[in-house]
């Protein structure tokens, strides 16, 4: 018995023509999928990863204005994450302070009798030392406490801002109070 006769017993011969086009057509998608996956991995490694690293680790070029006394910076950190929320420094001319909310906003504020509120994010200041607490109210009626701190010395201002990301962007009102709970300043918003 030869090898061919043993093979013919195990695999019977067929009279039909082999369909090599069908075999090749079914084999191509696997090769295409591997190629697409390889291209996507290359794009992610060489294109997206460096761009994401630049966005995450770059300072965003938002520095203190030149009028800031950078030798006396006060930093406010988020208690849960340790991330810098706000940096405040006195002005070199002694008239107010400068601030930086990375990466959103920076500026200098002259001393005035006004109580100021900016948003988003919710952030404001007053040179009125009576303000010790604040709340923001959403259109639904839910209230959120604000972070309120008075900085003495050369800054001599009260800073208030949203505590974390739970405070919604749309607000109905913001109320600032003194130690007795009396309203010192109120802001109402129309939507």
C-alpha cells in the first residue's frame, strides 16, 4: 500500500473543482482586521498618547498677571484630591489682589466696595470681612454650600467659590451671609 492509496481511503476523491476564490475571499477579512487593529494601536501610541500627555501635564500657559506679587501666593486645595483650585496673591501696588483658576481664568482685582460673582465656575470675592458663609441655589430649589475664606494681610479679601463639581452651572441664586446668618449680599439669576 502506497501513501496515495492510504490517502484515497481516508479522504474520498471529489469530482468538483476547488473554489479558490471563495477560500481567498474568506481569508482576507482576518488580514484586514489585523491591519486595522495595528493601525489603530499605532495611532493611539504615536498620536493620541502624546497629545493627551500634553493636555494633562501642561501648565496651559495661564500664569499670574504681571501685577501679582508672586512671592506671597496663597493656594487653595481641594480636600479630596489635593488638586489646586485657586491661587491668590496680593497686587504689587497693594491695591487688591490677583488670582488664578487653572486653566480657566486669571486676573487682578482692584480694592472696591463691590461684591463680585463670576461663573462658570462659580467664583467671587468681596472686600467686606463680614461674609463668612454662602449658599448657591439651583433652579430645582436644592442648595449647595460655598467655600468661603477671608484672607487677611496684604490680600484682605473674602473669596468664595463652588465646592467641587456638584454645584450645577445653572443657578437660581447665590446668598452670602455674616456670622449671625444675616444676608450681606444676594445674587439672583434669570434663565
